[in-house]
């Protein structure tokens, strides 16, 4: 069985920016491409040494979170056009 030396939980807000487009191939079929960037900034977390039992022994870790997302897909339209 594995041992966990230390854990931490953090909740951060962030921002997003994106660009995309859609093209209609037919009345009932279109395709899209979209790019999104999610930025959550950076922070420093301190992980105490849980395995050694010493609260004074801690290691700071800088964490930066950003996510790049590229989506592509097809849209099918069913039913009458209005």
C-alpha cells in the first residue's frame, strides 16, 4: 500500500480568452474550431513533511496553472428551418 507524505488543497479564480469560428457546409451540417486559454495565475504552497511528523520541516513549491484547449467538431441540425 502506498504512503502519502503530504497533501494540499487550493481554490483559485482565473480568467479565460478564446477565439473560434464556424462554417456551414450544408443547411444541416456545419463545422467549428475553437481555441481557449485559461489562466489561473501562480501561487506558492508549503507542504509540511507529514511522513516525518515534523511541522517545522516544510518545502515551498511554486505552482503556475494555465490550460490551452483546442476544440473542433461538427454540428448536425435536425428539423425544419425557421
